[in-house]
C-alpha cells in the first residue's frame, strides 16, 4: 500500500482563493494519477468540467471507475503536447509530476501548462531524492528536481510548503513547529508550490 501524504501538507494553502479561486469552470489535472487532485477539486470547487491526463494505464482505468473526471486522457506527458487549444482551461494543476520527467521534458511541460491554462499551479519537491516505482508504475521514478529560480525564470510565483528543512534534511521536532516559515522562505521548504497567471 502506497503512503501518499503530500496533499495534506499544503491543502490549506492550495484552497486559498489566490491559488484555487472559488469559481472554476474548466480544470485540467496533468499527471492525475489516482485522482487525488480531481477529488479535491470536486469536493471543494465542483467545476463544470474536469479533465485528467496521465501516462499510466492502470491509473487511467482506476479514475474512470471513480467518475471524478468528465474526461480522462492516456498520454505520455513527457513527449506529446497537451491536446487542447490555448487557454482552454481556467485552472491547470500539475502536482508532484515534473520531478518524474527529465529536466528538459519538465521545462517543456511547464510551457505547455501555461499555454493551455489561464492559471497554472505546480508543486514539486525542493531536493532530489530517489523514489522507486509505486504500484508497478514506472512513471513514479524521480528523474530531476527544480529550484525556486528555475520556476521563477518561467514566470511562476514560488512559495514553500511543508516541513522546514536545512540542507535537504528535516530537523526533527523543530521542522513541524516552524513549517509556517517555509511559505516565505521556499529555499528552506521541503516542497515548492508555484503559481502563474497568464
């Protein structure tokens, strides 16, 4: 059983209207996996239409059964462009995905997200760490990491979320108590949460 805990680290920030607005009509979840973000969007915002894209067939089959998404597309997001016109979505989310791509592929994907979305939200770990496959999914392996400066260069406003870290290591007992500081000091955070309006 996979232990997925990342959404609870920053759900309270993600649901602020300056990140995910109260009224969202069309949303795209890139790298939707097993539908965590789609479910959160349905529960807290209930857009008219949510589309999910993922590369792993078993995840696609799983989310189709759930019925959270209005449309689910199986596509290798590292290679092909997103099959929608410019600014087709009010909101595009790509949570904990770009670190699973080679750096050049991830940077290209950021451009694609911005092309199809008016508001783009991305999250990624601050430091590189090896991650094996989960549930037989080869797309879960980590291949790269992104700095605050790289995301800012792409036009994103970057914040830190989650545990406070020093040199890539969480400081036991102190980190959870001080994690509120990570929002203002993303370089000391375990996770980057970035948004871009276009």
